[in-house]
């Protein structure tokens, strides 16, 4: 990995949004990805305290120039969750104008759930690349948890959102979810990445905050089945 890559994994309720009880319970990760030489950064899943995340970047002499969204759920994008309002994209865009990069399949869901205007979203196709300074972030479309769930691959690091946890994967029984698509995303997209790819999940649901893909293949049960039929029999609910 190049020395110019700026990469921070931040835990809600600990590293930011410390006074937010929902943030502490949900243990979401947000990320900052940037180019140290240009001073530009992208914020990933700016929920709970989006301006606090911008401030953390500023403390590192980085300027947030865009947002990446793994999927539309309120604990990642902002909105309503179990009777609680979570600050997110809407709060961020009220304070600054910047592009929000989403998969085209996810755009209408983000618009409704996060309360933002469609014009504020930059819709992408699978495999698109977003530049931050001189660095490139590949958008990996991984439907299953939601129609437009996406992961972000940059210099051997995969920000996996709720598609792949270190032990398990995102739920497939929520609106817009699809168990068959989740199998395809896990086995035909993520599992085929290099084994030394380091996976950074959307929640701290395990003891470690990240792990190499080779390790996940060895212990994560959702990566074990070798056919869609087997996977659906075990996890298709």
C-alpha cells in the first residue's frame, strides 16, 4: 500500500458520536479514505455524527470532498431507526455540497430513507471507480442485503459494509434483500478477490475489527457453501 493512502476506521459510540446511545448499541463503523498528498478524503457511511466525522478528517489535515454509501439503512445513511432519528446524509448536505456516490439500484432507496434529493446523489454502475486525489476507489456492487449494496476496494483494503462481516453476513430478510443475490455477491465477487485483501466490515460484530480474506474463508460459515442451493438451505432466510 502506498504511503499516500489515508485510511481510518472509526467506531460509532467510541471514536465519534460518543454520547449517542443508539450509536453505542449499533457499533457501526464509518471510514475515511483519502490521499495524504492532495489532502482530499471521502467519508464512508456518515451516520450519527456526520459533521463530527468531517471534523476528525480536518484534525488530520484532510478535507472531505465526497461521501461513499454502502447502502441505504439508517445506521449507515441516516434516517429513522426503531423510533430514533439518526443524523446522516441530510445533515451533512445541509452544511456542505459534495457528491454522494451510490449504486444506481440503490438511489431511490437512499432518497426515500435518508430524506435527500435525487439530484444530490451520484449514481454509479457496477465496477465504476471514484477518484480521491490521485488514488482510485473501486465500487464493487454486492446486492443481497439491499438492491444496491456496494463495497469499496482501495489498495488491498475492502470496506465491506453489511455485505460481509468477519463472522457472517448482512440480513437477507429485510425490504429489498435477496438471498440468492447475496450468495452471488459473496461467492462470485468477494470470495474471488486476492486472499490477502483485508476486509473492514460495517459493524464490530466480532473481536477483531478487520481480517484478511483468507482468514474469513477459513472460519466464516457464509463463505463455506459451494453452491447456491447449499447456501440457501443454510442461510436463505
